[in-house]
């Protein structure tokens, strides 16, 4: 029997927050709703971004190159829009610096723009304080759980702590970002068609 209803589901998107990247033609301005940056190694595989799950990762076994992506909850009070913001490691450096200085991202405002207003232009992010009395923000989302739904991971992929198995959910420090940048330079010299058998180590990922 088909379970027909007379109303659409309260959450038709399935995961509650849209996944947003920096647009090419205009700046993106929002406030952080999460206290820290969370990220992991990812592959572009099967026409979409998927997390690298380590030894059992099909994309990794097929030699598909990987890079680190970071995620934060973000809120635009002007249009009452709460979303999940995605960035590469290089773009994340100002965010990491802010976290290291103040111990949290929540409540700060960031502006993200693409160099040259190109779809593949490098993203530049600036962070500053925000008046939370004037611009209140919603509660922080559970980013790992949202990503698990977006990536269509099974329930067993989410541990009790809310972390996604096989990913490295970390708040990066400046030294780690520098290592990521050096790793990216090395990766660009490699033959991307050559199969890779190693799993990226802690903090060692490639990015655009």
C-alpha cells in the first residue's frame, strides 16, 4: 500500500539545510552558526562530491584524486536563510586564524568572494565580528549528520558522537593549512591518472 498524504513533508529537502558554495558573480555574506570548522578528505566521484572513507573507499581505489573540504553552518539574517557553507582548505585559512584567536566561530560574520568573478576563481574569505543583539542567529546544526544525509551515507556511518566514520572532523590550525597548501603543490605535479593506494594522513589533503 502506498502511504499517500494530504500534506508535503515538513522538511522536503531531506536534510534541512542547503549546501552552498561561493557564487562566481557576487559576494556571499553570512554569520557562522557553528563554533568550529569541520572537514574531511573528499573525491569528485560519480558526478558528485563524496567523502574519502579510507581503505574501503571506491574512489580512492580507482585513483580518483582527493582534496580537503571544510564545512560550517552559516546564516544570512537579511533573508532569514540558514545553510551549510562549503570551502576548500586554502580558503579556510582566515577562518582558522579567527578560531585560534577567539576560540569559536559562532557569531562572527564572514564574506566570501571569488577572484575575477570566475566560477573556478580562488575563494577569498574575510571574517569580522557581528552584533548578535541586532542580528540574532539560529542554533548550530549538526554538521557531520547533515553531511551524512547529503552524501547519502547509511545510518551506521554516523557514530554516537555525531562524527562521520572515515572522515577527519577537525578544526585546522595555521600550520596544518600551510601543510595542505604544500601538499596541493606536490599533488599538482603528479600524474592524476596514476592509481593511488595510500590514504591521506591527518591534515594531509589536496585542494583547489
